[in-house]
C-alpha cells in the first residue's frame, strides 16, 4: 500500500433492539466505518433493497474485540510485504480482521494492521449468501497515521462504555478489560512487555515469559526499536529457536566492514512523509552525497559503501531453511559493523546490502543492530524503497524503457537487481 495517509472514523447511531443480552441490545445501532469518505460499511440490505453507508450491528462485540486485541492492533505488523490477510496465520487474522468480532453478526471484511508508523485499513467487498442478506460493497486500501487510528479505536471503546453507563449497565467484561489496557499503557514497563508479546504474534500472557525477558534485556543492549523488529521477525509457532539463531550469529564474526559516512542532512528525513517516499528521498540524497553518478551501481562501488571488496560482499549467506533474518551489528569503532548476510543470489545480496545502508541512514540513534527482515513495518518499507531507488532509479528506468533499448530482464541484468524490483520501479515512474 503506497500513497498518502488518511483519517479513520468510527461512529454509532443508537437504535432500539429487542433480542439478545442487555449489553448487545442497548449498544445496537447503525455503525459507520469510513476512511476519508470511503465507507467500509457501505452495503446493500436484501430485505430493504437499499444501499446505505452504515449497517445495523451491536457496538459491544466490536469494542470487546478491539480491547482484547489492543496490543496486537497497535504493535503487530503484517508478516510479508504486499500480502493479504488470507495469507497470514489464523491467529494473526483473528486479531486483525473485524469479521472475528463475531456474536453472530455479519461484519465488514476489514483488516487493520500497524507498520509502526501508520495503520493500514483494507476493506474487501463481501457478497451476500442465502443465510446472510447483507452485501458489503467497498473495496479499498488506505493508511492512517498510527496515533490517529489508535485514537479513533480508543474513542469508540469509550463511547460504548459511556453508552452502557447511560443505560444503567456496567458492561463488566468490557469495562474490566479496558481498565487493564489503560493501566498497562500508563506503565512503561508493562507497555514494553505487551508490545513485545504482540510483536511475537502472541495475545497478552501467551508468550513465554523467559523469551520476553530475554528480549527486554536485549533492548537494553542494542536498542528498543531494532529489537521490536527482531521480535516480529522471530514470530511463529516457536519463536525461541529463531531468536537463539540471531544471538548465535551476533556472537560470530560475520563480515567485518565499515559503513559509509552519513549525509549531514539525513536526520531531517527520519520523520513525516510515507516510508516509501522517505526511502526514495534518502536514496537520492545518498547517491549525491556518495558521489554516485547516473546509471547502475557496480559491485565494487556498492561493496565499498559497506567497507568490503566485491568478492567479500558475496561471501557467506544463510543456508536454506535458516530462520534468522539478515542484520548488521555496529562495533564500538565509529561506522564499523559486522554484517551477517542472508541472501545468496547476486541481485538478492546487492539489494540486501543496499537495505543495510538504508537502515544505517534511517535507524534511531540508539539502535546497535540494523535488521533486514521480511516484515511489512515502516522501517523495512523505507529499506526496500531506498534499495530499489538507489540501485535502479525510477526516472532512469523510465527513460531507458521509453527508448525501447532494453526489456525488463535486460534492465534487471544491467542494474543488478531482480525483475520484480525493475517492474516496481517502472510502476512508480509511471505514476510520477
């Protein structure tokens, strides 16, 4: 999901209901979920044969679902860039897809997922069935600033609690759960613990305490944000062995190098704008600062930016099936690193090295590790956008393709990247 960011809005108009438990009846009404005027709740009701932007549901199950999945909604990224909720593990989908709110209602097919900077809102149309006469019509993808999205979800839960109080109901389950969430948010220690659990793909209390404590100690040693990325990269049925592999690699020598000096103006690119724009902007800045002219970056020049020879840059690499991601670890000497590669193909290794360079420019000052993972976090998006633009500038590709001199595979060979990267850059150039 590229493009800009929008605003999320969740509203309820209360209506009378006669069936179900009191909490359900007294929080029934017309729900509207919209992002900048695009309504995920736009639907056809077969009974009334009308199209409306809101749908009759109970707010209580949705508020309960939000509260139960609070930390995962805030902190857990999508596992793979460009994937869909259907490709994620079942547990991930249950924590991120509104349809899991249940209680017998037909919920819109909306997925919410954080990349650490924004929250993605993906709506997919839902055709009617013989048993369920509601047809949801909207299909769209949008991104909302994370703080604003979290605020909208927080406000919705609070509105439901106000409604319950106004009609003389305690809403015990929701109230107790929400008070626990608020208590955890007020405690830096508890909030950090819950965030790591969520990044590991676990519900509150489900992660191994020993594993979480090891990650907390690692945060103190190498930095909070990079450990959060590593925790999410370890997520799966058994994350402990993945972390053990990472720690074992970190204790090994790796490829000893020295990263190029950062441009003095790189700091201003660490906030605002989308990750994709930030990565491309940094790539253009880096090319200028490091004296790289137009055209492909050859192996020797790329390797020199990480303090290696071209031959050294292509040594090592993870064996197939090794679960740990690639990363570079800073040494005590300025800019010195130990690089632990993963990619084995030439295009893959070049792209990976460029991603390490991106993280070197964009990572928080306190991070001692530069992780290169499969995650769809803002940090990894910056890396991917940087690597693509640094190695194969979009405008150059557009000009070359327009001249008809080279096809996709020829361009990939010339620029030393995958055909996928060329195709992605061409799409970006066409949108300029």
